[in-house]
C-alpha cells in the first residue's frame, strides 16, 4: 500500500514521463470522484439495483488500484500489463449494467462472452489481491476455485460432481452470490461511505481535537502522555477502524511524547499498538465488520453497535488502568503542557468539529439508516468546516479526500471480493456446512473445547487476512457451529470477530505492533509481547460472551448490570496482577492470589446460575480480591497515603 500511496503522489523522482504522471493523476482522481459520487447517490437515494451498484463499484475501485500499482513498476512491459488489466476490469461492471435485464431474463445463465469477461475479472482480481492484501488470500481463492473445478476427484463426503466454467461464471459474476455478494454490498454501502466520513473529519481537524481532548482529560495524571496516547488513539479509532492506520497517524506524535516522559521505546510502542487496535472493536466503524455482521445476522446496525459497546469500553478501561499502573511503577511525571485548561480551550475553540459525529449517533438512534445518516453527516462536516479558515476545505481538498479514501478502502474491497469468491464456492459445494460439522465432531459435547478450537482457527485465519475478510470467512465456516450449540447469533459472531482481529498485536503478524515499533525504534516482537500484556482483554472477553451475554446487551437489566460489574472487577484486578504494581510493588504470591480470585469471579457458568458451587466461587473470588486490595492499601509507602 505504501507503493500505491507513492504512486498517486506522482513524484517526479519515480522516473516516469510527465505525460504518464499527468495521465495517471487525472485517471485516478476521476475514478475517485466517480466512486464517491456513485456511493453517495446509491446510499442516499437507493435507486440502483444491488448487482449493478456492486459491479460498477468494484470495477471502478479495482481499475484505479491496478493503474496505481502499475505505475510503481519499473519495467515498461510490466506497467503495460497492469494498465491493460485496469481497463479489462472495467468491462464486467459496465457489461452487467448494460446487460442487466438480459441477465435476469436468462436466469443468470452464462453465455460465451460472459465466460471471457469472467476470466478477465479473475485475472484482475488475483493481481489486485496479490498486490494489496498478499499471498494468503490469493492461495485461498485459488484453492476454492480448484476445489470447485476438481471436486469430482475427491472421494467421500467432501467430494462433489464438479462445476465447469459456465456454472462458476453464473454464480461468481452474474449473481449476488460471489464477487458481488453481501460482502461487496457492505463495502459499497457502508465501508467506503464511513471511510469517506472519517477522512473528511480528519481533513478538517477532528483527529487533532480528539488528541487534545485526551491530553486535557489525562495530562495532569501521572504518566499522562501514555494515557493521552491510549485515549486519543481509541477516540480516533472510532472513526477510523484500522489499527495500523491509527498507529501511523497518532503514533508519530504520541510515541515520541511518551519516550520523552520516561516510557521505554518498547512500552511506548506497545501502548500505542494496543490503544490503536481498540478502534477495531469500538463503534461506529469497527474495521467495517460491524456492518458485515449486521447484514449476515440480519439485525439493525445500531443493535450491533450497542452490543459491541460494553466489551469495547472494558478493553479501553483495562488498557487505561494498565498504562496508569505502568506510569506509577516507573515513577513517571505528568504532562505539564496538558490539563483542564487545554481541554476547555479545545472544546471552546474547536469543539464544534465534533458535531458531525454527534449528529451521526443521534440520527442513527432516531431511526435513520446508517447510510443516509452518514451522507447527512458528510454535509454537516462540510458545513462546520467553513467556520474557520484553518478548517475550511476547498474543491481540491475534497478531491484529495476522495483519493485518500479510495486508497484506504482498496485492500478491503479486494479482500471482500476475494472472500466473495471463497464464500460463493463454499455455498455452491456445501463445504461450509461440512466444516462446521467437523468442528462439532472434534469438540464432542464440550462447548469449551469447541470454543478453543474456534479461537485457534479464527486466530490463524486472522493472521493472514484483513479484519473484514477474516470475519467474513469465519462467519461462513465457524459461526454456524457455535449457533448450533445454542449460542445467540450475536455472541457467536462477536466471538469469532474478536479472535479474528487479535493478530494485530500478536506475533507472528502483529502489524499494529510492528508499525509502532518502526516509529519507536524498539524491537518488533518485544513490542508485540508487551502489547499482548496490555491488551489481554481481547483474548479473555470473547469467552465471557458465553457466560455473561449481558456484556452484549442480551438479557434483563439486572443480568446486564451484574455482568458488567463482575467483568469490570475481574478484568481490572487481572490488569493489576499482570502489571505487578498497585501503589507499591506486588509480590508473586499476591499476584497469583489476585489472578486466582479474578478467575473465580469469572466462574465459567452462566451469570444466571444459582447453584451453590457457582455462588460460592464468585463470593470467594470477590472476598479474596477485597482482602488483597485492603492489604495492599494498608502496606503502601507513606508518601502515597492521604
């Protein structure tokens, strides 16, 4: 992606002729504006048929991506191939638009011209995915197509009669079951639109407002720069949804600030990585998976956002506690340039830049569809930007926002198109249901064994794929096995979603941690290990979705409140135990007792269970934590008392 960004920068240092640079600049800018207009029109008026909208959207995005990638190639013949593919990939979108009624009348049965167009589409898609996402998804696509074609060679229940090119063309290109399936619909209806909104808000300065609000709230606290980094990255993530993008956006400011205040390079990078990954689990964007989840489960988006809120806030709370404890353990100073005065000045002078986000939340809970609310908030963002010269954005600035949005969503669009191919083949052959059955067979009757197997599979898939693609495949392959066990659909999908994205901070991939390490100058794997310690909640909370569904707003008010209280107490205590410090250093026995007591509070039975063992375990756990914290408070150094 860095090479794509360099390409659309069109620097003379690339060695390309002036004519080629101008031509590509105009082509990319024109497609970016065209995609934006298409998405906004479809989102607000909804007058474009789903298949046509998705096909046109993918063709335009893929063409822009292939052209930009081609520009980065040094060999003229290689650039020519990419430019040719950029033109070829336009054909399917406009072919479907012009032939839509004919396709409907023949029941999406493919014709000879369709076959050639499908082959060109696959060639362009494989090339785009390889250069924007990487080899793992390319291999999965190739394996899926090979399985569809050569399935007749496989004996037993996993074999099938085989599907030829005509059937694959009909399913994967001429219907909403393949490339232009639900994932692509979510990309065009939600992902691009909300990325555009986030890009516009960043352009007018809302991101800087978040950073200064965070510094104002936490700056006067011990270790304020770390808390500011955690909070600002979290706030920025709510409109970004990308852990790596968050790191490179806020980390260039927060990591040097943390290092100057006394945090080690490793710890500074870990805090930034753990905080930046919070945006993937906090509404409204959540790495775009919230919109995918709403479509797949069939519930309104606000319900998904509401269900994700408490687990996301628990993660942020545990992270903030961990950062505060680290500051205390290291004896770090406060941020002398921050505090309430900065907060007051920020809200008075630039607080109006938050109005579009406030309007987004109000409109969605007032009954507006997320897409229409996002369009109205785009307008609101443009309106509030004109109040001050430093936030005003002109026509060229708007074009730049469109181009940056196109670049940011390109890997997601490529990933969902590839995932659409895999999902289409799984549905066509019935393999998806068979794999779910295999997991149930391996797990037997133990829900915890099945959950552990699911977590491992989700983590492995998440290592090589973007969040959206990983979730899509897991939703088809794994979620049915969990729902067959009786888990609510939201619980099952949230479980796989969390384990599909935790690879952002866990080796061997840990892209967010590695990005932070590149800024801090620390060793990458050491940064990832520290990020896991700070962000352990992502590994534990998914299991609580089973025993404490109240965390996902499932159940009565009492059940929800009890789930929140017990989870907050236990996770906060575990955070203290992992830090090894609370007003004073904690001994190994104290930390072990604190971990054991916290796990007793989280006894692995339903929150509604009233059997004596469950009640006794939770009461013993609460009593143990109370005694440990009381002992710690009583034995803390004199200078920390009063």
